[in-house]
C-alpha cells in the first residue's frame, strides 16, 4: 500500500479534500491467482485510484478481497455496492477535517 500523500486533488469516491492513499482495484494479493491471470492483463491488475483513508477503510470493511477483484473493480462498480455507495453518500456531507471513526 502506498502511504498517505499530500492532498493535491479530492478523493475519487467522496470528493473530499483529504490526504489520499492508493487503492488497487484488483487487490495485490490476487495478482498471482490463476483466475485473475486468465482474465486480466498485468496492466489491468495494477490499476488503482487515489482515495481518502475513510473510503479506503470502508471498501475493505464491506467487501472481501476476492469480491473486490471479481465484482467491484471499477469506481462505478464500487459506488453501486450497497454499503459502499451508502457510506460514500453519507461521508460526502461531512467536514473534510479529521478522520471519521466507524465501527467494524
């Protein structure tokens, strides 16, 4: 995982100005899996988005890595996920300062 970067653009999901982290759309732990190697080129598996820590935590809270790689591997698909989409809609209305604490 790439460490937090200074904010130069907003989070790709919630659009808040926050420090960003890199989220692999197909988790790195799946890059050597045969199922993924058959269906995706290496460049496709390296794709990712810069998102805030709140959205990054929510993604991994609501979907396991295999689900993320197989079903939720684009920004559009992530926003269609019931819980992730609901979280993003909720957090968009929150202030940009301070991290949001959510229960696991």
